C-alpha cells in the first residue's frame, strides 16, 4: 500500500468550472461539464454547505448565491424540493426526500456560518419554510436532523429546528436491540453510511444525552472496524454490502470517505478522544491513495474529485458529488489540523506554566 501524501489545500476551482447560470452541473466528462447538462438539488445543498465555510476563497460568495438561487427555484412550497432540472431550466416531476434533507443541511450551514448577510437571510427564510419536512427514509431524516442541530447552534429558539429533532427517528439501534455481530440499524450497509451514527451523535449532543452519545460512538466504532482492511478504509461499494460479504468490493464512492471523515471529526469534537482524530485523518486519506488500490482519487491539476475507486484504478470523470466530497473532506482535515495544533499549543502552555510554578516553590 502506498503511503498517502499530505492533504492538498482545498480549492473551489473545479466547482467553479462546473457551475454556470443554472447552477452546478451534475456530471462531468473527465474535467469538463457534460453536454446536455442536468442540475441536482442534492449538489446545490452540498455546495451551499461547503462554501459557507470557505468564505476566504475566490468566488465563494458567487457559488453560494448560485446554490441558494437554485434551492429557491427547486422549492415546491410544501416542505419538499424538486430533484433535478435540465439545461433549459425545466424541472423533473420527481421529489426526493434525500435531496430535501441535503437542501435543509445546506441551508442550515449557510444560515449559521455564511459570511454574506443576503445568503444568511435567504437561507434562514427558506429553511424555516421547509422545516416541516418529515421522512420515513432514514438517511433523509438524518440529513434533516443534522440540519436542525446545526441551526440550533446559532438560533437555539428556532421552533422548526427543535421540532425536527424532537420528532426524528432513531438512527442507530438501542444497545438492547443490537446484534454484536451486526449492530447496524439496517440489514445492509448502503451509502453515506457514517451519516447515521453522525446524526445520532449530533442529536445526542443537542439534547445533552450522554447515554445516546456513547451508543452512537460505539456504533460508529463498529462501522470503522467493519470498513477497515489493514491500515486503510475499504468502503462499502455502490451496490451495498451485507453481513459476511467479503471485502474489498467496488466501485467505492467518494461520498463514503466524506461521510466517515465528517462523522469521526464530530466524534473527536464531542469526546476529545484523540483516536477519533486519527480515524478522521485515515478516512480522508482514502482520497490520497490510502485505499484498496493505492491510487489517489482526485485530480491535482483541476482540484476535482474522481467519480469512484474501481478494482483497477479510478473512474476519471470529475462530477459534482465526487468533487464536493473531495473538497469538503480536505477542508475538514485542514480544520482538524488547525484545531489539534491549537489544542497542542494550549496543552504545552499549561504544562510550561505548571512546570514554572513547581520550580519556583
């Protein structure tokens, strides 16, 4: 297995390339947006969430405005969002619960963290209008619950966000219902798997429920072990994976590495257990060649993320979801490194002060 390189600095360059007057193009042919483009609500939500944390980057405000414009057009007025439109701005008739959950998460991040007042205001207004969303699909509900926990950090009295949390389902099984060999809430791992313990942990944090938090950490640890071979993550493939199904399997998707990095980063912030910091870094290093094939899953020239890890290499197309996954993961690693360095300096300062105090006695 190749040793992973140092994380590259996150860049919005390829996301700019994929974005036009309609929004962010869903698919790419290598690094170029596909002809006859389509645009997806999921990607607009992800983009809004990402750039709300990258305000110092060139064109981040323009990308945020593009994303909120798209989400406002996608909103149906009944707490749901349409899924997709074409290059002429014609919307499909399908409604996606997952896309609605991701839209809410993007809106919550923008309302809480965006540096631009117009983006903040429009995002909060649209989140509030859509906060009655409820879903029987566990991942859609998980995205919406995460969104509520984010918004409540800055607006603890937001009733719509509080109701979303209060009425959310379980995302992991209670300990009494867990099979030690397969404690997962579903019969198979499918996609964005780490999202489920992340949502449970974020809700436990919002509710100040240490018992639920400990259970979420236990299930996340199981998932890390389940998706590990040797020293690297071997993520669930696009077709899913059940008990006793061998690994590695392909194609592995960048969204899995993003979800796992984000979940382990939150686990570190929640518990301050340094082992979660290492798990987050290990998950992010999947992009950097620390994976089953030993190849990088990103394009250093464009700054885009490749569309998947295959048994013989990578899918060289650089679509929106893959690029958003890669850039968001690198941003998360960058933020974690700053956080851990700051904690280390604080700890050193305390030790030095203690040592000086002891020597002066």
